C-alpha cells in the first residue's frame, strides 16, 4: 500500500521555514508556507550574516543551494578587528579566505531560497490568528482574513513571538539586559571616511564595560552599526518617547574617539531601537503529535554567538531530512528531530549568554580578546 503524503504547513517564510520547504522539495515532499507579510519585498531583510561551515553551510548543501550561496559571499567580509574606546586597534585579523564563516547579506540569502521554490509554495498575507487541535495530530490554522486550512504537520517557524509555540510551551522571550540602537552610514568611504577607516574591511567591535559598537562593512560601502548598551528594559521606550535618540545615546559614549561616535550621530537613516530578548537556555517541550518548532520560535537567543540564522537553517534541513527518511511516520521524524534539537540549541544559547556577559563585563575589551584567543586555539569551542 502506498504511503499517504502528509500535508505540511510551515508558518513563517524566514530562513528556517524556507530551508525546510526547500529540503522537503528536494525529497519530493510538498509543503506550504504561510507568511504574514504581503510579499517578499515588503520590508528590508536586515544586515549581514556569517554562515558557518558546521551548520548553516551544511543546511545549504542539503538544500542543493551551496553554489548559489558561494556566489553571494562578501569577499573580505570575514576580516575583523577590535578597538578600544579611543580608537586604538587591539586586534586586526584579515579575511583568511578559508570560507569557514563567510559573510552574506540576509536578503540575498533569502532570495536564493525563495527562488528555489515554486511560487505557489508560499501564501503571502496569511497572518496566523489561532490554531485549533482537531485530534489525531491534525490542526486547523485560522488566519486574520478569515481563511482556514487543516494540516497533518504544523511547523512554527515564525520567530520570537511565535503563535505556534504556545501549543507546546508556556515559555515566552525575556529581556536579556542589552539594547541595540541600529544605524546605517551609506557610501562611507566618500562621506564618512574616518568611521570607514576605523571599521576596516569587515567587522569591528569597540567595547567598554556595559557598552559597545558592533559594526559590519556591507556591500556598496555601507557601515551597519549596532550600538549596544546594558540598560533596563524600559530604557528604549523612554528613549523613543523623548525623541532625542542620537543625543541621548551619544551621551553614553562621552570621551570616545570621534571616528567611533560618528557611527552614532552621522547615521543616514533614523536609528532603529532593538531590545534583545531570549528564551530560556534549556527551552524544550514534551513531544506532541503533529506540531513542532524551529529557529527563533524554538530557541531564541541573543546574537552574541552568531548562531541564530545558522541554527534556523540547520533546523529546517534536519527536520526536512527526518521527515524524508521516515516516510509516513511523522511521530518518528519529530522525535528524531527534537531529540537532536534540544541539546544543540541549548549549547548555542548558553554560548550566546556567556558571550554577552564577556562582551560588556568590567574588563572589556580585554575580556573579548581573551574570548577570541580561546576560539582561535580551541575552535571546537564554537561547536
């Protein structure tokens, strides 16, 4: 008797959900993605990502998209440097060309995944409103425009504030104690020369206790900066209400080198305020028939291990392969996937939390240099 192909609904067209749909497609298994945004280009997709050879790149290979990925790498983007608040260079490492953690634009990476899928795979403008259990592992998805769909497998891939997660877990993201203010300096080598020289050709970190500048040089001479501050949870709300964002943030960086404070005051776009949230490090749930999570919906963590996007894609690839290798046995596939997911995500979340403390502790930036030395001489510490 032929095995019945299960209906699979993926909520969220981020990197993880797209990777899952693509890996399933490689194995001849159809799936439908339901995405709240009205189109692929309805909003900017964020900055640069370093894609790791031990998870993100493996996911792209499983998706059959590794060569396409190689075509969008920002050559030279793996260069990194660490500065103190006076602009003194404490560490300057060139891009070694090995490709272990190459940088790409998130939007370019998403486009590769989108282009690999039949257009009918994604239902744009479908914001999930609620989910009803139908029994026997099946669920009914209800969207805000009144449409519904029933599915054998529901995958929550819609990020930090997932509406699928409450089916499995009562956990909600909590504030980590760090807030980002995001700025962009365009055509920096022409209009922002001192800042461009300070950043160099790749990423730059300038830290002091409780604060720092985390900056990427992106394509076309863009400097994309995250100004990080250890602040109470309501600090960003007060900042937004007062309306003097740049002046207030600049006040936190008194006596810093002008080429560094330029990254705060010379932004060519309005500053974007981002409180950083995370789920509990050991977040997990009891196995439930017909539903699971991936990416930030499963293991939201701070960005200080650089693992968020990599894990989301790896989750998608691992779940896709588990379904393909257990035809007609969704429970076995989900058990295999989640058994590996929980320790993997907990290890990365613990690393992110530990690194967040190191970045801004009382010894910063020396504590960061020690962390980098540990990674350099014990590379398996990242894995």
